[in-house]
C-alpha cells in the first residue's frame, strides 16, 4: 500500500496537464530528462498516431493524452486518444466529432493543433471552431460537447484553451467578427462571448491566452488583431487594451514583474512589454519596451530569472533582459521553429520543425551544449515526466527515457 501511495504521489507531482506544463511556463520540474535521442537512441517506445495533429501530449493518471484528425473522404474524424504511459499501448481511442467537409488550413497547421487539458480525471479537448469537449480520462466517454463557438477560420485553428476558476478561456479570432469566449468547465455552456473591440483590417489569430490575477481579479490576457486586450474572466468585460497593428498572433503571453509580454504580429513580429492593469486604452501609458529584431512569430518565449529567451521562426535565438528589453545576445541556430522553448535539466531546449534539437546554456553568453535529431516533422511542443520525454512527430509519438 505504501508503494502504491508513493507511486500515486509521484504521478500527481510529475503530471504534465496542459500546454507548456503545470504552470504553463515551459519550466520542467522533473529531473534526469534524456538529452540525447534519435530514431533508436533512448527510445522506450514508439507508436504510430493515425491522422495528423500538432497538439502537444499531456500526461496524468498513468496515461498520455493527445488529439488527432483523421481524413475520411472530404471530411474528418476528430479524435482523442489515451496511451498507457508505461507500454505505449492504446487505452482508448474515441471519435469526438465527425465533420463532413474539412475547412482549409495552412500547410503548417492541422485540424488538431490545440493542446488538451487534464483536470479532475477529465480531459478537455479543443478543435477550434469545430468543437470543444470534456471527456472522461478513464475511458474517453463524452461528458459534454460544445459546438457553439462558431467562427470562420482562416488557415485553421491553433490556440489552446486555458482553464482557470472553472472556466475555459478561448480566443476565437477568425476571418471576420473575432471574439473571446469562456465555457463553463462543468457543463460546456457558453459563460460569455465578447466581440473584439477593435475593427482590424485582418482579424485572424491563433493565440493561446494566459490568465493572471491583477489586483485580486482574474484577467484573460488575449493578444489579437491590431490590439492586445485583457478581459474579466468572470464576466468577459474588456478591461484594458494596448493598440498595435498586427494579426495572426500565435505565442502565449508571458507574465512577469507586473508586466505582460506578448507578440502582436506574424509577418512583422514584435515583442511588447506592457504593465498590467489600468482601464480602457493604456497604449500611451503602459508600454515598457518594444523589440522587433529576432522576435518570434510562432514559438512562445521562455523566462528564466530576469532573462527572456526566444527564437524566431527562421532560427534566430535571442536572450534579453526581461525588465528593459536590452539584448544580451542574438545568434543563429539550426532550422525553422514552431515549438515553444523549455527549461529542462537546467538547460534550454529548442526543437526545430525538422526533428532537430539544440541545447543552450542559460545566461548572458551564448553557448551551445549539444544537438540531436529524430526523423519527421516536429511542430508540437514536447511533454515531460521524471526521466522521460514525450516527443510527437507528424507520424509517431516517441517516449524517450533515461530510466
């Protein structure tokens, strides 16, 4: 019984329940993560995943959960899977929804790009405008399905939901009439739906929001078309905003030192740091710093202490002082990038789109510590457990381990 309690406690501590980990900050608390891998090295198991999905795996209850979209003629079978974390065997494979005609997507996207959330023995899966569902983590049975957040996607959907205080906050920026919404996590009912207040020329984005508490109030941080806006999580009311032209926003915001740091444009990416709080348009009063050179369009930056690390989609890595935006270094690394950055074993992990990994030493001097590669496209961010890394390619899910 003691061994079972210890195992259950370890599982609870080490689970990876959402995009970018337990605190959604890219910091990996688990130790002894393998730093070398390939198609064969340190492979505990390798499982072919049907269809295509760029959702990151999530971990808990001894299982690995992920979503995928399987083509069926002109339509899709939107699916969720649970694999046994020890063996890789499929525990359950459920169709969440069938779509008769698949909407068009960007070549870098999939119809299953948003990452699931694991909470209270349920797994929340999101397929953008095609639907959101709460499933039993035990057997995959549907607890509720919401198809009310309908919008015309451009290039598909990409942003993941965020769960906080019993609500799923979701950004729904389509090709017209963009909005931000929240679902009641218990019932799947729409709690609120707030239209974007800025009439942008190009209105689509793919951002994963961030929820933070400002002066005792939970606020949804949601960059979007031509502006950044913060919303009251309880009511959906827009509280404050920063105006800056841009669209197709992807990276999740970073919260630190009383600021939110976010990207506001894909084609001409720029990082903006703005002070939290205020009311209405705070553009002139709240911007702390702005940085264009080397800014990411897709990968979410990583904060380590007072240093912010990021990589542009075309492979320019940077380290800046998070308080001032002052650059410490900027260097080229191999490949193009979509996956977010992680702090693993005290080192920075960058995973490019072609299966290549680069390990960097944190600090104000640029130093490469190692490189390795696996076959396949790698746009999904990895997941981690003690001594273990789960890496998704376009065809497989790998479990790498040092155990």
